[in-house]
């Protein structure tokens, strides 16, 4: 088993465990303020210290993981749920007007920086976790559509696909029964990568105040609130920053490991 797959799985699993555990237990109440205990360094009572409002940082990180992972997961689900069928449809109608419309629509979305447009969308709809999901999900759609189409096109010219067409199977049935199972591994890897990008996008939106709103903890907003206190309490900014880095790194390593494990053509010699 590849080292990247193991390390990525452990780091990603750590973030997932923190998010799941936060539903049933946290060291402190993230909604309870204790200003008298603000900006305490890591100690036995507060393993990661406290923030500017006296809230336990470990608890904030755990609940923030729940927010970031949930937003990114649903956004990727939207992108995959809409992008994969569009990509399959474009591949099935390769060279036709439907393929052209889908691909030009993808190009139109890709022409704009994704995070900038996500900021515009959330600013227009209003700051909230739901609108952040919509904004991030919109830019996942063309990614999955293009990856799906690119992976499906070479399969459509294979002999067994031609035999299926001769046997009377329609394009939709072939796409579901033959094309999709053969590109599922690639979509899983791409989903992992987009998951990490979704976490970064959620953190960016929260940083500028357009993601999850108070009192819901968010890693991006924790960074924004801590930027003026870095000199006197660096742990308040360093800890959420590390949480983002470790989670994104873990997911990228996991995606790299899955790519090598699921596609024999991309396996590197040990």
C-alpha cells in the first residue's frame, strides 16, 4: 500500500473523527463565552488554549471541522450529481449540438476565477453556509462534466461498446451499464481532490464573512478573527491554519494514493 494513501487516510480520518465526535462531545461549549479566560495559551485545562472570547480552541476546531467538511461534502455531491450526467450525455452525443452546448457552458464557467465568482454569488444571495454550498457546488459541476466526458470518450470507440449498440442498447443504457462503471475509479479520485478544494473555498468564503455565520464555528472565520492578535496570541491563528493545511494535505495525499491504487497504468514502481 502506498505511503501517500496511508498518510492521507490517517490525516483525513483525523479530521473526520473530530467532526463526528463533535456531535456528541467537545471539551467545552463553543457557545459559552468566558472573557476572563481569553487568549490563554495551551495548557492542561485547555489543550489548544482559548480564543479572544475565552472559548476552548479544541472545541472550536472540532465543530469547525464539522462545518468545513459538511459544506465541502455537499458541494462536491452537487457537482458530481449534476456534472457526471452532463459529462456522460456530452460523451454519448460527441460531436453533436448537445455536446457543443454542454462544453461551451463549461468553458464559460471556467473563464472566471472560481473563488471570485463564489464570493459574488454568496454576496448576492447573502452570507450563509447554504449559499456557500451553492456557490462551491456550481463550480464543481463543470469539473466533473469535463472529467467524465474526457474519460468516457475513449470507451465509446471500444469493440464491446459497438457490440452493445448493435445489440440494440440505447446510449443512456450503455452510459449507465458500461461507461460509468469503467470511469468510477477516476471520479472517486477527482471527488477526493474536489473535496479538498471545497474545504479551501469554504475557508476562503468564511474568512471574508460570506460562509457559515456566528455562532457556528468555522476555520476560515477563526483565522479572520485572529489575524489582529497574532503578535500576542499566535496560537489563535496558527491552530485553525494548521487544521486547514493538515486536512487539505491529507485529502490530496489520499487522492494521490487512490489514483495509484485504482489505476494500474498510473502505478509507480516502488
